[in-house]
């Protein structure tokens, strides 16, 4: 079974950079599974920044919803980096999908991979309780999804100011 | 003196699960001191979820305000799990109590316990500065209370994605 | 070259206290470089609380903007404690300065110091994505600045409930 590595952290904590370095330490080429749906200018410039940092070692595989299918399609092509779980969760919730069923299917799929999978996710539960119910629901869902994937992972890393802190 | 263990972390970081496992590793039966005041449906469903996870090993002792009294009443019944300090602080502040005096009384009481006490609390200071003054005041109070209890604790654990990270 | 130590953490996580203790472990006297601009009563009372905690071992050097100049002016006077980077960033952004250029100049300056520099900063990216674009921009800037300084630092500490967690 391929190794599963979860990299979590706050916004701009250097999660993606840590994950990219780690993926390329496992193999000379890797697949970047991008879950972002580019909906506005802010998102477009963020995606462009991330792409500019990655070099020719990367093949990009965009997939906003069917992460299990993306993992199946790319197994055998080297380490896969999923960036990120919280955007995937956002897409699932906005699209009216059953995120709990999808989350459990993802965990099952992780156990079936031959090549490694690195997953980037966000810590979103460290602030004051949000005012609106939707934000609280998202926060709860993101926390549970992180717990499920962390339980299945061989390694869990917390990014702090661009540095990796080993959790598991 | 009974051991004091503080388990902190963001929302849905798996704090309660870690605390429950730890309490039952100390003794076959434990007391759950619930500080939640059930005020709305969202809170009721959260309490129900937590209770469903706990089994017959647990005696529940609800106490929204008099934590020192609850610890005195339950000492001798095995490990006590206080879940959680931030709800207790909310109850104190909403009720117009002197949370600083209560917090210091709690720290004093922790030093007098024969049986272990595990306390769950929340990291609430990791986001952007909140817009409203009350949220900032709560955030400051929660941070100070966590520092006081952590200073008195024998063990402090940060929950990250359901996993324990040793801080003390 | 003087040692560089970064102390990060959420609001009221005990960052300043940890940094002050650490500075006075390096030398009997230290310089406190205060970046706070006192604009309202809430800030004034926070500054007063911090000053009351510090004793006669400290010389205060207030500097809201020119941190590089403050480091140059105080090198040779013992350890310098910059408290804090996020207020400095706020001052730069509110004043319309180029925070990226200033941030890179700070990192360059850190490499030129003879005496140690301790820098306190805030984790602001651990909550739900803020509603307004300015808060998101600040959050991104603060995260990047923290990464730059952490990369240049000899030691990085995450404050959790008043306790130091070694990151680097």
C-alpha cells in the first residue's frame, strides 16, 4: 500500500511548499491533483502563484469533486499531491453532495493506492466561534474530515510558519 | 495529589475523544463533568453526539458554573473529565460572575484533588482579531484561563486532527 | 552573528512572557522594541499590562515602522525583543508602505546583528476564512512574513497555553 501523508496548518503556513518538497523527495516526478475551482480573481491569482512555484517535475490533474476517481486514474504515475481537502469539502458542500459518504470513500480509497498520496488540508477551528451557522457547519465538517484522514495516514505534519512539526 | 491533564485544541480537533480515552486508561470508570448549558438545538445535538460516544463506563455530572463544587463532590469516584473550560467561561461571563476569581479558585482546587482531573479546553486565539469587543474580551479571557490551568497541569496535550501532540 | 529566535502563537497564548524569559536568560539586561502604536483605550491597557510585567531589566525602545533602524540603533545593548511583528505589519499596511520590501529588509538586517534578536508574532491563519478581503490580505501577508522570518531564524517556538513547543 502506498504511504499516506497529511499536511495540515493554518492559512499561509507553508503547507503546500512542505508537501511539494516532500513529494519530490519520494520520486523525481509527481502528480498535482488540484481541487480548486477557479471562481474569482483572488482564487485565480492564488492558483497562479502556486503553479509558478511548481516546476516541470509536476503534472497537473484538476479535479474539484471526484477525488477517488482522480486517485484511481493517476495511480502508477508516482506520488500524488492533493491540494487541498478543504477546497474539495467546499465544492462538495456547495454542490449539495454527501460529504460524509465522500469522505469515507476517500479514506477507503487511500488504503487501496500503490503510489503515495500526500494531502494538504487547513486548520480552520482555531478562532472564535463563527457568527453564522454555515461557517460553523463547515468548520465542524473540515475538522471531522481531517480526523478521518489523519487516522488513516502514516504520517501527519502540522505546518507552522513554513516549518514542519511532526504530529504522527 | 491527583494528576491534572489539560487537553487543548481547535474546534473538532478530537479533544474530547483523546480526553475520554486517556481518562479510561487511568481507571475502568470515570466521571464526566459536563459544563454545557443546553440552550438551543445545535447545542443539544452536539451534547447528544458526545453522550452517544461515551459508554456505560461514564457517570455524567452536569455543572455549568460551580466547577470547584463539582470536583469536591466527585473526588473519590475516579478520574473526572471536565468538558469543557471554554463553555464554563462562557457561562461565567454571561452570568456576570468574576471569571478571574473563579479561575484562580479552580486552579487552587486542582491542587487539592485526590483523583485525577482531565480538562478539555479550546484554542480560540488562532484567527484574525475579531470585529467585536466582546469576542476579543472572551478570546483574551480564554487564553489566560488556559495559561493558568496549563501552568498547574502535570500534562498538557494539543489535539491536532484527532492526534495528541505533547506540549508538557 | 547574533542568534535570531521567533516566538509565534495565537492571541493570549503567552508568547510575550516566553520571549521575555528567554531574552533575560541570555543576558541580565535587554531592550524591548515596541511596535505598538497606541491608538485607543484597549491598546493602551494592553501596553500597560505588558509594561507592568516587565521589570527594571528592560529598556523600552518604541518604533512602529523603522524596525531595521531600531535594530541598528540598539545593537550592542544586549538582546533585543521585538513585540510584535504583526503590529509592525499592520502599521506598514495602514501607512501604505511596501511591506514585502520592508519584510525582506528585516530578514537581511537579522543576518547582520551582533546581539541576539527575539521576535514575537501571531498565528492568525487558524480560523475560518474571513469575510472581508482586507482581513484575508492581512492574514496572507502575516503568514508570509512569519515564514520569511522563521526561515532566517535559528530557533522557532510555538506558544501553546503559555508553554513553549519547539518547532525549529
